[in-house]
């Protein structure tokens, strides 16, 4: 079922971002980061939570889909991942990630590529872990994307989510895992379950946190959750059915 509240809140947050004074840097994880125009700052609540929750020590090779300003990719390299592919459809985000990898001394480990999901990867590029802080706000089919940053917030008809699950398995090593940053409050969890199950993935919530978020000056705040899911490719036997998120 389409999440109209999530869509309205997403539009509000993006409009608020566009009304902010221009900035060329931000602070996250006690570090200073570069920021180019049309890139979401990496100190947003979801980015801070998911980046702090990921088990970097369990992966040598990591793909960060939708790298944004590069905070997660850089922190992964700083926490021991020897090779991190940082992918984003927004060229400004890719360049911001390159700048931040240089700023924090991990440009030899972080490979930033302009990519529509996995389109810039070769078939031989496989990873122990794939992470995606997805644009979990479902947008209608007629949603107009104003600029590159819109793709960090909205996914029209969940087309990107479909493409992600349809292609992720090609770049996942045996026993590899997907970590997916999501919000059940703002997104469409039923459609997410359907798309993952159709492509042979099953999973569960790895970690979750909720916050009270104001919806307007006269309205009561609502509780918004942020969920990091862990997905595995399902091993199906005769007569078995694909299932998802318990």
C-alpha cells in the first residue's frame, strides 16, 4: 500500500534541505567532511545510525550503493575493509565521496563510481557485503525528480528497489550478506518484502531505532523508525517457498 504520509514527509524534508544556506562541509563521527552542492550531508539521522551499526569487521570487500557524501564508505575503510566500492547515480555525490576519501586518507581503498545501482561494476566484482541506505520513500509514477539529490530520497514505484534485488546476487560472494537501511514508517515494507522474496532473498531486522518527529507546528509528533535489515540469498529445496522478514 502506497505510504502517502511518508511521501509528504519526504517532500517536506527535501524542501527544507533546499532552503538551507549553502554549505561546503559538515561534521559527522567527530570528523569534518567536504560537501558539494546537490548532495545530502552525511550527518543525517539515518546515515549516522546505519553507519554506526554496520559490522565492518566481518567484511573485507564492501559495496556501498548510494554512497552520498561518502561517510559510510570512508568509515568502512577506516574500520578495516580493504576495498570499498562507493556507487551513486548522482555524479556530485561520487565526487564528494572522492574528496572525503582523500581528506581522510583512504583514497587507496575507496573506489567511487557513478553508477545506476550496479551498472558500473564488472561481472568479476563481488563482495562479502553490500550495503544500501535506500531511497525508501516510495514516490508515485508521475513524481518529478528535480535534481540528483532527489534520487537519495524518493523511489518512484520502487523501481530502484526492484533493480537492486534483481541484480545484487550477481555481485555477492558465497555466504555474502546485504545490509539495507530502511524505514518502515516512511517506506513501503510490504512491497519491499515482495520484491526481495521474488528474487530469492530472505532476511530480518538487524537493528532498529525509533524517534519522535514533528509533522507540523500544530500537529503531534509521529514515531519514525529506522531499520537496518540483513538479507541472505535463500537456499531453496524441493517444495520450499521463498520467504522474507520474520
